[in-house]
């Protein structure tokens, strides 16, 4: 088979100068940024459940859930089944390519290179998958809004240099933010502005790449600075995640300006979903056990990822694209079923009240080799590459667990399980506490009934 082509984005001299200038400005205004900011006391959106943040409900999706609504997940899986190699003109062809792009700024570029570092040496990857890092230094959300913006022309050039065409682009990973968000007002104002900008990006990416099926969005990583006028300080970096949440919620509500369903009228955006959720409150471990340490960032500004941070985010992307049910069908080499390793998932316990701490175990067997890799997605924007990960399921929901195992020949097998976290007995008391605190009340009970 034709080997995949991998394209890394590199800094141009001009963008490097701009980046350094931005870093110097950030550093000069962030004299109090340091490694002592180990926690800011905020629960990650993926772990927040019904808890409100400044009057706005948490969770990655409506109703305080961090798993996609079943109908949205079904649409994503159906679209994944439509993704196939295309020729240069976008016509299905067994000898064609599937192009995955990234869109974003310098943090996105670094993180996606971390993903490519793992993906390009993976024997299980689909040889028809062409991965192109389109993220560009200093090019934040406003620089991608218009479909005629220069950023898209740069991305087109990178696609063509890598051996692809815009007509072959079918998947996008997008991570965007605004620099110096404090200038755009306190929460929710700055997040609402970012929301409007990434909605424009969602429309523009489909206009530029008409065969695009799915766009996964991710949040900003945690900063180790809370200096207000820094490049991307806390809590602004955390709060930017609401822009993605609100945009996706808007599409789920059927808003015509983000319509992805031809049965509902003109299609103006791809299907929008959360990819990996990246924000972690420093040394306060997230529900998947991950921490975001000071040495995961460069000491120039305590915002941009170091080599450690690049590897950590790259691993999250890698686990996601190998195991998510809407990604694995096109990302992995379609080998014969009989040669795949078999697997099953053991969970102890498999159900219980929130927060539910679960020990997961991959039971894998391979007749002609040995299993060498395990890629998990936990259904809520988190995942793992451990053989036996531990995960706390923080809120009431049914969590779909997906596992892809890879053997030493590059063959893969997949299995799944569901972790059930039923409505807790303290639900009414929790609502009363939220109401007393002045927080927004999320009617999870009604949402759960509708989702199920």
C-alpha cells in the first residue's frame, strides 16, 4: 500500500518574530507567573457534572453531561462510516486519501506535532490517512473566521505540499482561542466573543473543505499564570472552554447558523463534537488521573507547552483517534477480522453512585503475537494509554468505554463496555445547595430521561 505522508508545520521567520514578540510581552506583564500556581480551585468542565460555574452549567454537553447525546454520537458514527479514500477531485477511490487537518495557533501546532510523533510510527495506522498540521503560530480565532483569510491559503499550501488536495479533507481537529482575553471583558463576555468567532471558523472550514464530515474541538490547556494582562492567564484559559460548549449546544438545539443536517435545510457547518478535553487544574488530578505540571510549560510565559506538555497532549490525541467510535473506523488500517487480537473490558465496579472510582482491565488475546498497546476513550473527553487504567466517573451518566488494542504486527481489535452511574440519592439536596449558592440549576433528571 502507498505509505502515508506526514506533514509537520514549521515556523516561518515572520511568524517566529511575532511569536517571540508576543512571548516577551506576555513575560513582561506576567512577573508573578510561577510554579507555585499549582491549583486555581476550578473543576474541569469534563468533571463538573451538574455543578455550575459563575451561574453557567458545567459538563461538555447540555444537561451537565460530558458524554455526547446518543443521537449526536449516532450521527458521528454514521459519518465516520462515510469517510473513505478520495481522489484529488473528491471522488471515492480505493487509491485515494483521507485527509485529517488541524486548525489553530501555536499551542495547537505543538500539540498536533506531539500526536504525529506517535502516529507516524504506529503500524496500525491507516496507510490512506494523510495528516496535515495546519495550525500556525500567532494565528488565533479571529485570524480563521473568514473563509478568505490568509490562514486558509497557508493550510491549502501545506495540504498540497504533503500530497493532498482540499477536496480530500474529511476530518478536522480545531483548537482556537483569543490572545489577551481580559481585554474582551470578564466572563462570560470574553467566552461569548470567542464563541462567535469559532462559530465563524466552523462555517469557514466547511466552505473551504466541502467534503468535511466531522470537526472535533478541544479546549485550551492550563496556564501557570493568573496575571490578568498575560497572553492567556487563568481563569480565562479555563473559561474559554465554555465557548466550545455553547457552540456545540447551539448546533444540538437546531440553530440554522450551524446546521449540519441536510434534512433540516442548508448545511453550513460540519458535525461539531468535543475532542479531547485538555484543561487540568495543575497538580489536582483530573478524573483520569492526569496532572498538568509546571514543567509541562515553558518558563518564558508559563502558557506554551514544553516538550513534556507536547508529549502529554499528543498522547491524549493519539488515544482519542485510535479508540473513539467515530475515529477508529477511518484512522486504523482495515485489516482482516480474523487476524485481529480479541479483547474484552473488565470494570470493578461497573456501576455505582457518583463519584465512582473504577479500575479498568483490558483482557486481550492474540493467536499469533502479543498485545503491545492499549488505547482507551472514556466517552467524556478523557482517555488513557495504560493497560489497566483507573478512572473516576464524576457525575451521573452512562459512560461508553471504548478500547482499541494493537499487537506487535500492527493488527487491532476493539471492545467496549458501559459504566453506569445512576442518579444519586442526594440529587435533590444537590439542587438545593446549588440554588442556595445562586448557581444555575440544571434539570439533569429531565435531561437523563430524554437522553435515554
